[in-house]
């Protein structure tokens, strides 16, 4: 969520690239054999729970989907910023 706040709305591809670079568990702990598998992992492990809790929204832009924080997501991120600062 902090990455979304820094970058603003970002594509799913951008989130996958960030997840790979940062070795986030949704990719690092699974064997994604192709790009479709990476998108499924992103959706099921990251985006679906965040959308269900109201922290992010998906916006269709042509064939692509852009992900952005909601006001509730920004408030939650600010409330738990100290956890990120400790790391």
C-alpha cells in the first residue's frame, strides 16, 4: 500500500514488477510459471483481500486495470506507518 501511495495509480504489471524486485511473498513463495500465473497470484493474494476490505480500487483503463488507494486505504496506511518505519 505504501508503494501505491508513492506511485499513485499503478498497473497490475507495475505491481508485479515491484513484487518481484522487492521479493514479496505473493511471488517469492510461489512458483509462477508464466505471466498469467503471476496475475492470478497478485489478484488472489493481494488485490482481492484489499478490495474486499475497501483499501484499494481497480479502475479499468482500456484493457488494463489501474490500482489506486481509497481514502480508507490512505487512512489505514497512515495509522500503521510506524510499522514500516521500524523496518
